[in-house]
C-alpha cells in the first residue's frame, strides 16, 4: 500500500496548546513538529507540501498547489481531513484587526501583537492611548477564548509587572466577550459558573450576551444588554466560531454530498461520502451524528478516532474482509484551563475544577504532545512559567507584526503557478 499525505504546512499542529505559543510560554516547534520527521520510519508514506484545490472523482485525482509548483496526485481511496477554518460569521473583514487562532502563523502574529502592545503603551503619553494599547479583547468564551483571556491576564498581572518604567501592566484590561450567556457553556452550569468566578478573580472583564457588530484598528463595537458600546482596544483576538475550509464546498459540489450550516460534509455512518465508498471524510470536516443524535463536536478525539476508523476500514478492504462496524465515537471528556493550577474537566459523569482538573490537563496534554523532546522541553517551559513568573518564548519579529500586510500585498504563496512545475507531474492551470 502506498500513502500520499498532502498538507498545506510542513508541520503537524497540536492546536490545543496554540494559545501558549501566542502568549510566549511554548515555542512553535514544541507544538508543531515536522510531519516528515514524525513519519520518517513509515517507508510507504510520501509527504508532499501543497494545498489541495480540486478533486476529480471520475479520474480519481486531486489537483494540488504548492509554493510555485502545481501537481496532480491519483488515488484509489481518498481521505479528506482538512480540518476547519476560523468563521467570522460573514464578516471576514474582521480578520484583519482581530486575527483568529488556527495556525502557527496566527499564534506568532498574536504573540507579536500582544507583546508589542505593552511596548507601544510604554511609549505613549496620552492616558487614553495607553489604555487603548493596554486593552485586550477576546471574542468567544469557549475553551480557546477562555484560555487566551486567562493567560493574557496572568501575563499582565504576574509576568510583566516591574519590567516597564512608564506603565503598570497590572492596569491592563482583558475583556472576554461572548454572544451567549455563559463562559465554557458546553461544560455545563456548575463548571461554567466556576470558570466565570475564576476569570473574575484573575481580573478578566467578562461581557456575556454581548454581540460584536464591528471591529476596526482601534476598537470593537458591541451590542450589550445595556445597549451599543465601543471598547477602545488595539489588540483583538477572534476565538468564536469555525467553518469548513473552502475545499469542503468543492468536495460537496463534485460528489453531491450535503453539508451542514458550517459547511461540514455529511457522511455515511462508516465515514464515507454517500455514493462514494472510496472517499472518507474525517475529523472537523465530517458532519455525523453521535449516539445521542447530536452532531459530533469538532474536537481532537473525534478527529483521532475517525481517522483510525477510516484507516481500519481501508485495511479491511485491502485484505478482502467485509466492512467493519460503523464509526462509533467514544467521548473521553473535555478540559479547559483557566489559569495556572486551575482548570475545569468534564469526564463522563465527573465534574472537576481547580488543581485536580489542572493536573489531569497537564498529564493529558503531555501525553498527546508529539515527540519525547517536545514533552521534556514543554515541561521545562511550564516549570518556568507556572512555578516561576517567566515567559520563556517572548521573541517577536517585525516580520510577524507585518506578515498579514505583506501577504495581502504580495499574494498567496500557494497560488497556482502553472509554468513553474517540475518533474513528471501534471500541471494544473486553475485552482479549485
Ligand atoms: C486554538 C485551538 C484549540 C483547541 N483546543 C482543543 C482542545 O483543547 N481539545 C480538543 O479536543 N480539541 C481542541 N481543538 C480542536 C482540535 O484541534 C481539532 O478538532 C482537531 O485538530 C481536528 O483535527 P483535523 O485533523 O480534523 O484537522 P486539523 O488538525 O485542523 O488539520 C487539518 C490539516 O489540513 C490541512 N489542510 C487544510 N486544507 C487543506 C488543503 N486544501 N490542502 C492540504 N491541506 C489542507 C491543514 O494545514 C491542517 O494541517 C482546538 C482547536 C483550536 C484551533
């Protein structure tokens, strides 16, 4: 069996710890090891960099755009595991001033924005400007937004005080905004209330039942229960909502598959696309109901288990054995960190909070980090940050600050370039 793995980046990303890259606790290498290195002993796997732009279900090929190179790959069986993208609920323009947190690029850009905000505040003389630079708004009070808000508050209140001559980082405002009436609302009332209390203790201002109506470079417009308001803030983080990547729409078009509201592909109980037993969709891209009739969530365990299930089905087919059981998701629980030594955990019927939940978080995240070296260095970085007050990965470059502008100006490096392909691969002349 030959396997071709096509990915838009050279690394495998452990997204749950991305917020720690953005806030200077971990380095990007610790959460994003090279795919080639992970699979180096898997001799039958060919790893290729590129973005799949189109799929031809008749010819059984996918068209791929790499940086300056376009190529086509044939398949017998196709597995789509393209994950999810940030959703701005139809307001994609918000992305410029409120970057999301989906990739290493996002995390490094946010790191630069967060630490530069304190630097620039230190240079201001007008109190209104200082306040604007020292106000951080996080949109979305799910696990990512809550973790981000807690961590920025810890930076401001534990790590940075004493390091600036002209500002007091204690005075930074961290505002967590959500359109619904609870933080971490999928964790249930008790844990949600506990998380809210802890956020307040950390000094995070939590604005619930508050809808974002506009985002601009110097602030954010919200519709609160008190009426419309403006929060002046230079640094905004978008942690609300996901949608399927553009490729999902193309796959749905060519296969006739139905999609849900977020654009995810409805699959058969075995994970295949209806009418196309040779195409599997797994992970965040897959829309499938669980045992309780509700759509399976876009979480890592669904992705891991559905990926394993698809691989198992393919192995059975190749061995000439009948198809196995439909995909069954086993929910191992959910975890979210509020601050150092404090988390919430919902595992089966068990609801834990505080230090015990944080210990579980620590063990689980260490277990799932890829690579022994990464685990050792993550533990060292956590010791520096959680036991001490350090923040070991604070380096930011001007390139990170200006990357978004530069990419807009110079275009997408993965845009198809029909004349520059090499080797015997078939050139692709248009993207999907
Ligand atoms: C900030 C953050 C925190 C999270 N925290 C948690 C958590 O604590 N617990 C939890 O269970 N889940 C968490 N999740 C969700 C979890 O990370 C996802 O459910 C999981 O990664 C989904 O796996 P996947 O393989 O479907 O997609 P991804 O892990 O998103 O992988 C998709 C891959 O496809 C590539 N790709 C996309 N489009 C193309 C294309 N056209 N061509 C080629 N390659 C393409 C991407 O580059 C990426 O490498 C978090 C997610 C985020 C963003």
